[in-house]
């Protein structure tokens, strides 16, 4: 069984949660250079060697790298994300660990293509050296969740009725509306700015957030703030609404929620395959009676027929016939027709969070 580890590779900081461990380090990467003088090294200072390149990562990159930076691209599928996640694995897992990695993307970025590219980026065997200690990992499975949404939904047992979770990041602000335990897609999304994209005061930043939220959601429900700067921003939000509070652990809220979610379902037996589909290359079967899954099948059939060598090794060696982190290739019966489905007006309906959030 692979080790479950959640890595929330944010633009400001990288948060990691696995069994008995919660970790954080700054998501800053810069070029390596020899230091002329000594340094009082901390746990946040790292020299990282990967794929023949050498970097400073963390606090030391801020002060000692000439080109230290944090990427603010729309997509998280970058070499920086890979480097941050592998560094997180190095900091929290033993050498030669098989890892089931769960990570996340903003609400606005969550689509099947982005998720597939993230899985392709991380799956397989990797070796990385941090502060002269080399480790190897075999990422056997990857799941990509939706930032803010999972954490918001996991609060449903503590908060009843309607509430709005606002996840304040350095590049974006995600917001999720929950009504009676149900995610409301129409009232959830991503604001295209964050605490480090606007050169303005906290007062004006919060005003921008509240202006956008109040324009999109009427009436504005109770707010729950998440993100590393949530506590600092609370007083500014209170000038607009008294019905606002900070999540009990705003920094690790996303990572903790995804870990709790998957810890409960990871060891569940796979469901039986539908009689309407088969699989090839040991991919997980999709229920083709579900229009969303049927559409993904059609997309995958056209775009992702060939597996990489690493993916083939992964499929053959580790999962033994049940893999949800790889692109599926189900074959529908010849008489199969995709049926349209309507969503009931009431939110008091059965809700399957695994398919909704991952």
C-alpha cells in the first residue's frame, strides 16, 4: 500500500500533511550559488538538486538567490510545482517510499485536461537530493482536488445551513458556497487576484474581495476565512460584516481536509465495474451512464491513447488492476447512448464528493 501524502503547493507556501506529520516551507525557488560566508541554517533553508540542476528553495532562496521568484502563472502544471512537491516528499517521507500524492488546483483551473497534465507531471519514479541527502520515491497514484471546495465541504458537520468559505491566496482568492452540506457550483469560483498580485493596502485588498463577493452572491452568507494571512485580514473583513470568522487552522485547511477525506476512503475496495464498460491497460473503469465520465472517455480516447514508459511500469508493478490516477480507456457497448441528466432544484439530494471534488 502506498503512503498517502497531501501536498498543497501554494504560491506563498507549500503545506504537507501525512500520517503524524504536518509541514510547511516557503514556495520560493532560486538559483544556487556558493556562499562566501557562513550561515545559520534552519529547517526552511534547502539546497535542492534535481535532474542535473541545483537550486536554493525556501527561506535561503529569498536572501541568497539573485533570481529568486514564485511563479504566478494560471496553471500549476510547471517544473516549479514538481520541484516543490518532491521537496515536500523528501521532507516528510522515508527513502524509497511508494507514495499516493494528493494535490490541488484553484476552482477556476479545475478541468480534466489540467488534472491529467498534473498526473503526468508527478507519476513515476523520482530521485531528489536535499541538503546532501538523496532520496527516491515512486509516485503510484495522483489525485487532484479543488482548492477551498474540499475544506468548505468538510466543515459541514460543524456548520449548518449556508456559509461561504473564502480562501485567500497570494495569486488568487477562491470562494465556495455550501448550502445544507451541498456544494453550490454557481456561487463558487476564483477571483483573479491575491495578496501578492496587487500593490495595495490590506484595507483596499479586502474591499476588492468584498466588492466582488457581494456582487456575485446575494445575500452574502456567513464567511469563513482560510489562507496564511486570514488572521491578519479578519479585522478588515469585520468592517463590512460581523458574520465572519477564521478557520480553526487557516494555513493547513486545504491540506488537512484533503488528507481527512482520502484517509477515510483510500482503503475502500474498488466498486464493481459497470456492465456497460471494460478497460484496457489496467485503467480504472468509468461509468458511461454518467455524462461527465462519458465525456472524459471521449476526450481521453482522442488525446491520450499512448502511455509513457513510467506510467506502464506504474500500472504493471503497483496497482494490480485498480488505478484511478491514470487516464482510463473504457470501451462502451455498441448500443450505448449518453443520456442527459438534470439537477434537481433542491439541494437536499444525494451528493458524491469524490467525483465532485477530484
